């Protein structure tokens, strides 16, 4: 292995840029989820109670207001369960046209699976060194978890910093290039809904210090106090897999919620669905499934 392998660490300025991009992408996704959640709750309340829900925009501390006629009778807060780094990386990756990287002569052809949070610019720059080291070690398939020997620490660190899940040589090709592939996500789909209590409690705790939650929690005079969780990249994988495949099958778990929440909503992602789907929970009604005909406009 090359003794002086160059492990790239983003400079401070690049780190600041990455953080800004992550925040911008997180805000974009959050805003879209707020609008979608308001449309779903508006449709539900309109059908069930003749009431209206409206997204109130960034000027207000809370995301949703509920009305009976002109009377304000409820408020709601929307939480998008986002991994900021994955969201920013996915947006950046979608803007790359080419997933083929030319390699130095004699490198051969390699397949490279990269993780969701990988920075493709850094990855493309660092690939030549990674593959050079692999060839020096006589390796044709490389995954970080296999590099356990002390002499492999620098190599493993380089691979992990570049966001590589694994890579492999493709014999028989006369080309010197790397073919980049996003690492697929997935796993065993649960037959029953995974436990939700700890996940919901953790999200509520992460919001505990926010002014919006203080307002919602203190609004005891209101009939309705909605808390909405939109499933996103930070949500536990078993929950995402269950919702992707069994969104119409409600949980049976009884939740313990703060007394200020009258309605808890879990909004199902649109991927692999043909309509908007939401789960509503309250201490009075337990779980309730709400679906629409097709996707709502908002």
C-alpha cells in the first residue's frame, strides 16, 4: 500500500458551503412537506367535520392553522425526519450527468458503489488512488469492513471518507474506468409495524426547546393541537420499509403522547404509492387510516 496515501479532508470553507447546501435542501424538503401535510389535514377535516386547515407560511411560528368558519380552533406543527447530509448529497448527486470516471492506463474497469452521503466531486478525485492501492494489495473486491488488519487502517479511512460502500474489479474489459452506482437501500420488510413509541418520543424531544412547541403546548384553549411527522431519510429503516410495502395496514401499538397533542399524524412518503396516505392517532380514536383519490395538489 502506498505509505503516503492522500486522505482528502474538506477545507473549512468547503465545509461551510456543504453545511449551507444541506440547510437549503432541508428547508426545501421541509417546506414541501408542510404544504403537503396541510393539504392532507385540510381534506381530512373537510370530509369529517366541515373544517379547514391552512398552511400559514414562514411568517408564523406554527405551520398549520385549523378553522371552523372564521374561528381559529386548532394549530399544527410539521416535523420532517430528515438526515441533512443525505438530503444535500442526494440533491448534489442528481445534478451529476456522468457516473463514469476515467482511470489511469492499466487500471482496468471497476464498479464502485457509493453511499447516500458521498460527495461525488471528492469521490471522483480520489478514486485513482483508491484503485491503485487495491491493485497493489492484490484485491479485486474491497469493502471497508473487510480491512481489519492494522496495515489497512489508512486505506480503510480513505475509503470511508470518500463514501465508498464497496468496489470491485470487472475483468475482461479493455477500458480503464470506474462505473459509479448509488448504494441501494433496503432490507427485510417487517410483517408487522415496528415499534413507534421510542422514535416518536425522540422526535418530540428534539423539538422540545422550540418556540413553536411552547406555543402549541400552551394553547390549551384550542380544540385541536396537531403534531405531524413526515417520514424521510432519517426515519428508522424498518419503519420506512414497512410503510413502503404495508402503508394501508395500521399499527396496533398504543402510544403515550404529551397531553398537549390531540392528533398525531404520520405522513407516508409518496414513493411506491398511488395516492396520499396518512396515519392519524389520538388517545380517543386510536389509529385511523386516511387516504385520498390520487395525489393532492397544493
